[in-house]
C-alpha cells in the first residue's frame, strides 16, 4: 500500500521521554534550531520487524512492533518515508510509503499501524506540547488498532468515547497514577488493560492502542513528552 498524500506537521518543540506500557525516566531530546523539527516514530504493526528510510537514507533498522523511538531532530522539509521488512533492499517495493512534510519548530510522531480492517498504514500525528496548568497533565489516546470503536476509561469512568481508527482524543487531567482500560464502545467489554499510567505534572502523555482484535494481540504503548513551554 503506497500513499503519497502530504501531511503537514506543526506544533511546539519539546524534550521527550518514551515508555512502553509504563512511564520511563525523562530523556533529553537533541538540541533543536528554528529550522528543524522533532520527529518520533511508533511501530504498531504486529509481527513485522522493519527498516525505516527517509528520502532514501536509513533512519531506523530492525525496528520492532510496540516500540516508540526517541525523538530525532530533522531539518524542516518534505520526507519520503518508506517502510521495508527488515533486511529487504531499499531498492525494492516498500511495504508502506508516504510523503510527510515537517514544518519548522514542529513536533510529531509518525505511526506505522493497522487500519480498522487490518491493512498497514502510515499516519502522522501532531504532538500537542503546549503548557498545562500546575498539578495537571495532558492525556491523549490514539486508536491505531485493527479494532472497532472503543471507549477509554480512567478509574472506571469514561474519558473518551466512540474513538475510531486512526483518530485521537485529548484532555487535561490531574497529575498522578491513573488506572485505565479500553472497552468496546458503549459496553463494559474490556479490549485492553487495565494498566496504570503515571501522569507526571506538566507532561503530555500519549497512549497508543495498537494490534489486532482478530489476532488477539491488542496492546498499549505510551509516549511521554515533557519540557513544554
């Protein structure tokens, strides 16, 4: 599947920390100049280790499902992102390809994932790294799984409802540890979780619901962004 639809990415710059299923210590991002952008990559296609290329140059190798990269500083511009099965020659046909426009000062995550009906897809998400109030944290959930619409609950209460692939929703919550799960929309049938999220004050926390309901490998991955202006 090859898509060449440009996607513009624009948001504030930040330093990022990445975690898989739990919050990890904060990691400083590379220094960024005004004509650069911060870009992370999330791999959410089960059973497929890949190599990632940008404009013909290898960006990542042996990239495993369920992982999120540390942020990389890239020059602003348009990038031809190609995904190959690990070890395949970049001269061949990529499993996925999309042109992505990276704007100056931007912050984004490019997600390789499954559509609702199980087809591989690339989606570029803009990361909202704007400042949150004291004592608060931002929680964003991105539905990138081969699964129907879902509701996301925190401590048993619905936070996001009827979320569909490849959409996201975001809100500001009290900082602290939150017990979350993902249920089929309008039901109490748990699809993923429960899982505890450590939402530290002043951070932006992105949760990816990924995998395949049919293959029974649905899972969560988290990306924590800090150092917001």
